[in-house]
C-alpha cells in the first residue's frame, strides 16, 4: 500500500511567488467570507456571483473546479458587437424590413472582425506579467461568460449596492482596474500570486467588487445562505491563487480539471455512471459497450453522452490545474453525478461526494511510457492507491443488468410516463478490480472537446434553478413570486432554443436533457389552493388528499374523507406523489372540478377587486380634497372598515359615470 501524497495550497509552493500573467486561469479567495468566488448556473440567462463559504482552501466543496476559475483577459473592444446586438433586437421586432436585414448583415461582419482582433491581441499579450493599475476582464471558465456590473439594478441583498452578474458579451461594464488591497504595493508594481487585490469598476469609478455580509435569500437564488458578490463603495480584498498557466490551455497534455472519456479499448466500452448530482443515483458504475462499426459513421466518433464524462483531479487538490504526470495520484469524478469513483474495504465500487476520502485516489500508469506527462488519447491503466487493486473489465458472463426499481415505479404512473420510456438498449458489462495488472485493461483517455464541454455546462447550469423550482412547487411553505416564475419561463425558453443549432435540432444537445434527468423534473399531481393556509388540495388519479404533516422534504398526505373512515395515505418526495395506501372509495372527479372552479373564482375575484380599486382612483375628482383615494388609505385599517368610514362621512364619489 502506498501513502497518499500531502496536499498544498492552490498553485503549489513553487508558484507562491510567481508572477500573474495575462491569459492565466486564477481563483479568487475572499478571506472575510472564507470561500472562493464561484457560479454554477451557466445556463441561467442572468446570474450572479456568490462565495462558496468553505474554510478549506485545499479541498473546497465545489460542484466542479471550473465554477470558481476565471481567465484573466485584456480589455476587449466591444462597440461593433454592441451595435450588432442592437440591430438583432430591432430585426426580431421587424422581421420583414429588408433594409434592416442588410444593415444586420454588415454589422455581423464588422462584429466578427472585431472579435477576431480581440482574439489576436489576447494571444499577442498572453504571458505578459500583469501590473497594478491595468484594465482587465474576467472570463468565467465554467460558463464562458464575463463578469459584469449592472448599474441599473441593485443587488439581491442590499439596496445600496449594485448587482454583479455574468453575461456572454463584452462591454465597458465588464472592465475592471486591478489594484492592491494594501499600501505596501502601488500602481505599476508587478502582481504576484497570493497577493490581495481589489477590483474597481471602470464604468462606475470609485466602486469595487465587494462580498456582502448578508446571505442570499432562498426565494431569489439557489445559492441560499451564501454571501453575494456585488458592487459597492466599500471594497473587499481578494486573494489571488493560480489554477493554471496560460500556456497549459493550448498544450497537448491533460491538466487537472480536464474532462475525458475512459474508453476500454479491448471491450470497446465506456466507463459510465448515471444519476444527478444533488438527487439520487439510478445506476451503479458500469461499462457501456459501443462497438465500432465501419458501416455506421456515428460509431467512429467518440460518444457525446454526458454519462461518459469524467473529470481528472490531482490528489493535491481540485484547484490545481497543472499538467498531469504519469504515475501521479488523481481522482476520477463523474460529471453527471459529481461524485468520485471509490473502492471500499469490501472491494466494491461506489460513488461518493467526499473528495477527501483516501478510497477515491487512483494512480494513473502508462501503457506506452513515451512522455513524462499524460497526453490526450493515450492509453492508461488505473491502480487504486489504498488497496493496490487495478481497474478491470469483468468477463462476458458478468453482464450488467440495469436497476429496474425506478422504471417499475414509473410504470405505476402510466404507460405514457417519460420515466417508463426505455431510452437505452446498449449492452453493459460490470466493472471490477483485479489483484494483478491485466494487459488488456487499457483505457483510452479521450479528451472532451471544448464545444461538447460548453454544451454540457450550459445544461448542467440550468439544473440548480430547476431543482429549486421543483422543490418549491411541491411545498406549501414557499410561494413563488412573479420574478421567480418569470425567471423559470425565461430559462425554459433558453433551453428550448438551445436544442437547435442554426435552425436544426441537434441530437447531442437533446441527449443531455436525458443525461441530466431534466425530463424527470415534472409534477405528477395537481394542486388546488384552498381558502386557508396549508389547506391545499392534492389531486392524484381523481382522489383528493390533504396535508397531514411534513418531515424534512417529505410531505405526508391523507385522504380528505379521513374523518369518514377512509385510510388512504400518500407522500410527496422530490415532487412526486406516491400512494402508500389506496383510498377505499371511488375517484371524486366531480368534486375535483367543483373545487377547481371555486379556486378559479377566488383568483378572479381577487384580481377584479384590485382592478376596481385602480378604476376608482383613476376616476375620482383629484381637485376635490374631501375625496380620499384608496392608495392613500392607512394600511393598518381593514378594507371594510375604510369603506364604512368613507360611507359614514359621505365622501364616496358617484361612480355612475364609470
């Protein structure tokens, strides 16, 4: 058994005094909040930065290392791109305007030339040491978006501060001046790693990125309890750590954080795991056979399925992005479950969220040792560091049988349920371990291309907000406001557009909805709001259930006729209603329609009441001081009391003209 190597801070001791350069990938640590700046919502149209709030700087609890990694870019030119985006909006409003379409085509060419110029300038200055006082942009690696300040909207936690968000384009609001936190450094000095810096907005001079002292509210963000990053006249010091140097991004070597497919060459199978990060694992880790058939062109290309994606993390910590050396110790993290491949004391495979577990450490060894570092598409074997066992494909007799539990549960909902649909008929094989190294257990390290990775990150970034919505939709304790509903509708529209590329539906994009189980985020019951608090009616297959109690995320229900002796019970878990004991009476379809009608009339009456108030205020004689509009009535008095008071004083106007 070999001991696990000791860990060190991000970047390592050798780069502790290294120079920060243009093009480097860095992490920002906020000492006052004990966490890294991060964002995991790549698919959300407009999203904010927050702080992870984890005092462990070596092994932070992050869903993906890239969510807290930013690329240091030069200040891009943006005026032609801004003009193109403006014409795009006008063209959508006037699709039949031929002259506008011609202008749009010219603006698109100009914007493309400007973008190419920005890329060329970035390459020319790549590796140049960064000095205090320089103007930069920060590109978020997980989402591919730039950090912006929004001077038109206040932050979610403080009305006196402005919002900071991630947007896909460049503008003046994305330009920041990097300055020293303390006076021991001054403008013109070279920036070194481990320095504390502050970021001043160019658009709003004198205002800086600041970590809020108040946590985000669960109603406005999935990052509930985490501090928000906003723009304020007060400043927060940010400690800058190296993730990866600029030259590593264009090299042929795999680095910490690289995403690969593990393809068993002899068996022609991918190592896969199915599930969803914050929910449940539906299948154990196994090998999915995908034989190469020359008569089928798609089998000649690597798989585009997200369940085959594995992230390589160095044992020294997930925020170490240097090139991986052969015989080094790594961790294998599945991208859809966001869990690590582990072997327990009983030599069985499992997926665990604990990145500090010694059972998750593997040694990567070469089949053909020609290079010092691991090269993409090379052959490798994996040895478990703690047990000394080797990753091994089992014999053909050890066929992997997929778990039928979730499908059987779906069958009870009806034959047309999306969960009952058999998506995949590929042959599967069990994955195991061997005491000795087997020559044929060689895995090809197929690096996932940037385009496939960005597509995966986009859909994965939609999941947190959808999970939050599904949880709130199934709970009586949280009521969705207009802003939250608008955000969800906007997100679903973006997902719908994302499935198409230049007007053509792309299968590899649609497949990610299945890989990340977005299609399962549905509601299998109907809710009818009652008159009183916690009096919601839950309708399932014609039976009406009422809330009994709640234990954590589980809502327990009982039949509405429980007083008459019916013992029907049900439970809602993860937004799915499951009947525990069937009702003893026939379905009540007529009663369901009756209650739905009452609920609709109640909503209509409330809307009409609000509208009549507005009509009243719009038509009163404002020149008559004896008439008081509804909008100025004391909020502490009831509506009936106000009306009676006005009536007794005979101050109500004549509404016959309305």
